[in-house]
């Protein structure tokens, strides 16, 4: 979060005809907005836990604590290929805060045993659960402060914003993009990390009270349980199609060049555990696919082909381009990505006018209901579920049939209960 800045009052030239007599009363100074105080560590900065003895002490201290457990993890996104956790932060009433270095241990079994019972409090749990599961830490129940904020209709649900608006403190965010794989970790970074779990217990209590008051607590519990049931994300079928700037590439053979270069870069990045963009950027892949250079000099003259990764692996990039040139026609990638769902909504009116009318009516009604309930429409019902249902509705367009389809997609009971009538009506009024 940006720090508020004081702006000094500056004298302005008086408007034409106004007196600039020194005796005229000076305009009242505009009162400066009070600064929100920085959040500070209540118990000081704990030492980092990186020995078996220290881990046993942390586990014992957490076991002696009471209530839910605040949990966070730091990854090295933007620096490393892997999404592993490089630091785990924990806080519990009566136990204080612990900072655990998971890289220092073969396993975290002593900690996992203690964490297996209490409710976990996380912010944006879906981001941290995979890397925590990877090191053997998994909750039985959880409270997601970001998701709670969404259900309550907060327009901005970043941790710093919620802590500011609800608890009246400002979080330091200057180390949010650092390389957490660095060792040793500097104290200012560790303080930043410890502050991320410092307010979570208090924030949970206030958010839960608000959820109960607004009769959304049951919804939240369903959402939290759903988060725990989510399977590990499957790899995308054609991840290279997410290369930034792909829209500039024309022709299947040029797309094959993008695929070959992307794959070569990904293999290098995985081997070196470096984020792929640090080998060569996406822009370099696009330039090479469009230009199709055949020698090192031409390749390295392209925009984006600079730095160690470009020069060190120049032969690899040229081989990838040659591989794309040599591919038989039948092995070239399709011009567009394969997708098992309905077409983009903008194409519905031409392809199926009845489906377009269903979608328009349902969207309008869902948006109105979401406003009444003070929550984002995408949390009321997942947009992809709505599109799939309305593009190919069940033969029997009643609420019961709609509920079965939505539950099959993964919609929660509270969502289905609120939206099934709206969606069934749209289907009934615009039959295929």
C-alpha cells in the first residue's frame, strides 16, 4: 500500500478583481487527513526456525496456544520456476509468531502434527494451499479473509486494504516482490513476512461477526469447505498459447515456432529452477517466431534477445526454429486453441440467438441480485457455469434439472439456491 504523502499548501494567484490586501483574512487551511498508523509486531521479530531443535520448540509452543492459527507462505514468484514455499509464517494466540524455513528440513512432520487440528486463517487460500500441501502442511478447516471480504461486498480485498479499513492499521508492502529463495533472508524481509500473519486472528473475528450479521456465515462456511476440496490444478493442454503477444503471430508454422521456442525455454527454466522470463522474455519468442532468423547474428539482433540467456542458448533457439520449419503439415498446431466449452459470448447471437437471449436475460437478473446481496456477481455464481448451462441447457428446463447441472459443475448449495430460479426462467423463456 502506498504511503500517504503530505502536500504543502502553495499560494495561488488571486482571481481577477479580487483584493490582494494583506489585511484580508487568509483562507482556512485544509485539514490534513490523519495518517493511518503502521502495524507493528507486538512481540518483536522472532528468529527464523531452521534447526530440528528449534522446529520442535515452535511445534510445542503452537500446541500450547489457543484458537485458530494464522498461516502464510512466501514463494519466489518471478525468480524461480517452482512454486514451492520458501518461508512459512505462523501465529496463534498464546504462542506468538514463528517463521519457519522449509528449505532447511527434509520434512516438517513435527509441525504438521500440531497444525492438523486447529482452524487455519489464510488470505487468498487458493494461492498458498498448493505450496503448503507440497511440504506436508494441510488444514482440516480454514477461514479465508480475502473470500470473506468478497462475500461481504468489500470493493477491494487485498490484505493491506482490509487491515486498513477494518483494523485501522497500515501494512508495509515494500518487500512483496522480493526473491524469497535468497539465503540468508534479511531482517527487514522477515519483519514484512511476520506482519502478514500479525493481524489475521483479529481480522477473522471482525469478518466473522459481519458475516453472521449479514446472514452470510453459512455461505462462507460452504466456500471454505469447497476450497479444501479443490483438486490440484492440472497442467494446461497447450500452455505455450499463453505467450504474451501471441495475437501478433500469423500462420500455423509461425505458431509452431512459438511452441518450439516456448518448450525449449521451459525445459531450461525447469532444469535451472529459474522463472522462464528470466531466460528470454515472451517478446523475444514472438519476434523470433515472426522473423524466423536462421543464424546467430540475425537471432541476437532481434528485440528481446539480449542478456546471458539469449547468448548462452542461442544454438537452442535456432534449433527450435529449425524444428518448426521442418515439421510436416499434419503436425502443425491448430490456428486456434481447443476449448471444450461454449464459444465466446460475443459469438452467441450469430451461432444461437436463443442461447444469446438466455444469457442476456440471466446476466441482467444475476447482476441485480448480486447488487441486492452486496457481493460480486462472480461469487454469486461462477460465470463459466452459467455459460455452460445456458449454451446447452437440460432437456427439462425446471429448477430441479438446473440444480443438478450446477451442482455437477461444482457450484455450492447456497449459490444454487439463490440462482436456480433465475437460470431456469431464462431457459424456459428462450427455448432452443
